[in-house]
């Protein structure tokens, strides 16, 4: 502020010179009056500008900086530049904070900002979903009071944050959450959360799949190996023994072959999300073929009927659709007792096309229906294995229908029968006759 002091001293010196001039020119009394008038004017000038400054300080924005005269002009211009710089810096910080908040809001992972006392300062929507928190009510509360799982309390108390912690939540829905604490300055921490429910399910399915494949292959290999070992130990093999062992070894070999073929089919479907062939599938010819196959599998043990309510064709892969529909037909034959009825139907329902296989078989308890399309999942393992199934048929059906933008619907009651339906959207319809 040297400029202000210089101008103030200059004003006081000018006042003294004016008073001295009056005193020398007239009298001492006139000199004092002149000095008093100059000091009063100087004081009024400064008080006026001080009032302008005080009024501006009530709302200090760059746009409201007052205009001044003399040294006050310099002061006000300095305030204007300073407040404008501060305003620009504040806007930059505000924009940076908004970008940070928007990024945090959009993150697929949960983020919780904690202070030095582990109180919540900010939560993003995914953390609310993962941890069951409330963005308004829980801000300011300690995280340990909100997540009451002992494993999380031990994780926080031990402060070993190099590895994530996996927690299982049951309410409001089943979730498996991976949490990791990340200290980001001397006082604050970030709690990062990730939903790994699907990953855990995939890993569980993978483990079950490996175990089931091993189990399914072990049984026929053991049977065939046992027969071969028995035949090898016999000094002479008569025709009767050979004829007794050969059909059983052939049956187990066919079972292994079917299992390997289904595994290869399933692998091919999973590795290609879209149908590789898009052709017009004649559903009339398809239904006739499926009817013949059902009667061939039944060997006259069931009544097989065909309800044809539509002449619509489908866009898709002839081979894949035949595989899916054939699995539904073979399951109906396999799990329907002798004398039962199996009905194949094809019809249009509003904007949808529906292929259904209904049977009067053993039925399926309701709790098992959601898991029927899992690989190797069986309601009754002994009965399924005895019927010759590989446990992969409905998994293949699910993947084929997904590749054709269709879905599988299952209705069943124990001891009354089941209805398996492949439901296609309207855009899969392809007219009623060949082009």
C-alpha cells in the first residue's frame, strides 16, 4: 500500500501549505480555518469512499466494485482484480468438484468418502445400492454403525487395506460385495465397493461344471474299463459272455459320445453370441420331422399329437432350432410314463410365436424350475441318469433361443405334467411359404 501512503501524506502536506499561505497572507485565524476546511473535505472524501467499501463488503463480487477517485480508484481497481482472480479460481474449483462428483455418480463401482473419524462425507448411488445406505440420512454417521458385519469391523480395526474384503448381504437382496479401503490423504479414506455376485455365481457354476463333467465321464469309463479288465483276465471269452458285455459297453460308449457332443455344441453356442446362419425355417416341415422323431423315441409307449395353429415360418438357423426343439421333445418322451400324452404345438399369440411341448409326465416341483437350464442340473439324479440324459439339453435350448432373441417358458406341476415353450418375437416371423 505505498501508493496510498504517498497520496495521503501529499494531501496532508498540501493542506498544511494552504493553511500556511492563508496565515502568511492574512492572519493565523484564517490559516486555521483554511486548514480545518481542507481537513474536513479530505475527511469527507475518505469517509465517502470508506462507506462505498463497506457497502461492497456486504456482497463482495467483482461486478459490484465501486468507482473511486484518486487513491481510492487504485484501491478499488486492486480489489476488482483480486476478487476477479478469486472468482475465477473458485469457478475452476467448482467445475472440478462437479466433474469429480459427476464421475463418482456415474461410476459402476460404489464410492464412500470417509473423514478422519470414519464418518461418511459423501456417497455415490452404487454404494447406496451395494451397502443399503441412505444418501441423506447416513451422511455424517460412522460407517461402522451402518455396516454391522463382524468381518467388516475386524477389517477396519486391523487397518490392513492391501487386500479387498468380500461380504455377503442378504437384505434387501442377495449380494456378494468386494470392499477395499483406500487412504488418499493424511486423514481421509475412500471405501470402494464392487458387486461380484455374478462373478461368484460364474465361479460356482464353473466349479460345479468341472466336477459334474468329471463325475459324468467317470461312471461310463469305469464301467467300460471294468468290462475290458474282466475280459482281459479271462483266458477264453465265450460268445455268451461277449454278447452280454458288448451291449453294455456300447451303451456306455454312446453315453460318453452324447456327453462330448453336447459339450461341444454348448461351447460353440456360448462362444458365438449370434446365430451364424439366418435362413427361412419351414416350421411345417420342422413340426413333421419332430413328430416322426417323437414317435420313434416313444416306440408306441405314448400318444403323440400335433396342434398346428399357424403356417408361419421363422428366420434363424435350421440346425440350431432343430437341436433346441428336439431336446424339448426328447425330454418329454424321456420323463413321461408309458401311456402318457405328448403334444407338440405351433401358434401365434398376438405379437409372439410359440412352439410348445406339453406332456403328462412326472412334472417338476416349483423350486427347481429356475435352475433347470443350468448345466448338469437334475431334479432327480438317479432318474435322470437312468433315462439316458446328459444334463445339458435345456442349457443348449436356452442358448439357442437367446441367439434367436427368444425365451424359454416353463410351466409344470408334479405328477400332472409340464409345458416347455419357446417364445419368439414377431420380427422372427418369415411369411408362410417359400420365396
